[in-house]
C-alpha cells in the first residue's frame, strides 16, 4: 500500500507506504511495516522500490563521478582536494601525473598548487569514506580561469537535463564553456563577463525551481529565446 | 490560602499555545536554517554540515557527531545579558543535543560533524523548547537524514492550574510555578527531553505530560507545513 503520488514533496517522518512487499530505497527507512521518509524530497516509485529524490543535502561521493574540486593541501605523495560535502578527497601522484616523479626531489606544487581547481574522477570510496580521485581519463584536467558556482549535488541532473539538453541549451544561448561536476560545483567560462552572469543566473534559477515542471521553456525565455 | 489561577495573563485558554510562526531557509550562508517564533520567544537556528571534523581525535569512525550551540543575544532579555557562553547556555546546548541526536541517522556520515547554532533574539520563557523545534526544522532543511522531526513545548503548574506554553510572567507567578519542558518525536510520541523545575504531584505530572504531548503535536504539524511551504506546497 503506497500512500504517496510520484513527484509528491515529502518530509522526514512522513509515512510513504505500508507493507512488507514494498522495498525501501534511498532516503527512506523501514520502521515495522511502514516505510518512512528521512529527507525532504520528491517521492519516486519504480516497481516495488520506493525512494526519495532529495532536494537538499550533502554531496555523497560514488565511484565513477566526475567532480570539480579545489586543491587544499599538498602532502608527500599526493594532494588533498576539497570536493564539497563532508569528506576531503585524496589525489595520489600516481593517479595524477603520467611521468615518473621522484618524490624526494620534486616539489609537487609544480603540477597542482594550492587553490588550483581541477576536474577529477572518483575512483573509490571506502566504508570509512576515504575518497580517492584520479586524473586519468578524457577531459580530466586543471581548470584555467572561469568561475565556479556551487549548487546542491542532487540538482545536477536537472541542470544537465535529459541527454544533456538543458546544459547544451545554456551553453549555446550564452556562448560559454560549462563543466558540471557531479558534486554540484559548476565551472563557467565565457569570453564576456555578461555571458557568464547570464549562464550563472540560469543555473541558479534551475536550482531554485528544480522541483517544478516546464523548466526548459522557462530557461529559454529567460535567455532571450522569443520563439517560446 | 492558595489562590487559583483563573484567567491567564494574556487571556489564552489553559491548553492553548501562544501564536506560532515558523519559516525555513532564512540564513542564506547556512546549509539549513529556520526561524521559530512562539509568542515573544524568537529564535533562529542554522545548521552547517555534515562537514569534515577537526581535530581528528574527536572523529567517530562509526558515525557522525552532532554539536549544538545555544546562545542568548545580549538584547534578548530586559536586562542586558553578558555575551558568551554561560553555565546555563552550556547545559541547554547539551539538552538540545540529546533531544535531537536520537532522531538523526548520523551513521551515514562517519567521521563528520553537524553543527547547529541557535540564537535567541527575543526571550519570553520556553527558549529551550523553541530552540529544539527550530533546530529540528533547520536540520531537515539542511538535508540531514532523520527518522522524524522533534517538537518541544513547556507545560507547567501555575497557581494550582496545569497550563500549556508558559510565558515569563507566568513563570514568575507569585504563588510559584512549575516549569516542565518536553520534547517529543512527532509521529511516535516518544519523549526525548523532559526537565522539571519546581514541585508537582504524580497525578498532576501525568496530566501535564498529556497536555504537553498535545502541544507538541500541534507544533509538529506546523513544522511540516513550514518545510513544505519552502517548495510552494499549500
């Protein structure tokens, strides 16, 4: 017995359903026969699994995520990278630099220095939440210039849109380069400050109204498309 | 001779709360925040985290920890309160932490910390209850997973009558007053904080607890509404 409709806003403590045939998914727990919401979000039903798409919350790193981070510390054999959320990530030299590095003789800051912004991939997350990053892969690099804005990681799918439609729209209409990290950090670079601001405003609008429908048209109007 | 407290100073019924206002997402720089006004008691709660915890020896590898900080602003009371933590505010911080921690699912964030800061900017009795109510709302707004929301209210005995949600005037009643702050987990009705200041008989305490639970469930409904209002639901 499911008590909620899909896309309905639920809040912690709300009873979503009852019965042992329903499986509690992300953002829910089982309490006796009842399924209880643990976060604010939108209810989502797929078959027998009842889960919540959170609207707010800390970034939860998972292997495979491409994230944007900031180098906050340089250790003996790697870097500590802030990727937002509760945990710092580790970027070892072996995953970051292709050539052989003599750790005793090299100053690691010649590769990545404090404050550098990077695009990296999460390769592993242990049970005690040690996050490991890698720079090996297409598009993983140091970011030069541009701006970084931060949004809730759960709203990243809305910013990207179905098959990347939303982000493609913003890129084309504002003439900017945008990289969206799974952690909700977004890098924007345009040739003119005006374009960047336009893109930033569009992304913040998506974040604020992610739970409503008809967003694509709204963003189109906002960016000055007269046809809608 | 015991005079009976027949009519409340502010004209409320004995089982009536003061006018309540709640709003979430009021502090832009915080991860979650809420303001709760119960009569002339007004508090702001802001939540930061879960975030990395330092120094490292405070980290718990099994689950995240919760830190609460309760503070009264210097202008919140008729006579200026000296700023900074006091014996009283340290105790209330602990009471708040104990009232909230059992509802949070902190095992999802090992080694991390969630900070809750509550500022009382106008005090008129029941500040610890308003603080717990606001803190729970702010935690939910921050997206910290929790079993349920916690709401809190004070009940007491004033001039021989059991009353809900005491004001400062009632706490200072010449016949003496008993003050009982209660924090309750919304749906299950479990009590996570219970204090008692004054004298009360067993029968009266039972009556007071029933009244307190009633008050808490009204506040719980308001909390739910406040959270949904952020997303434009009703």
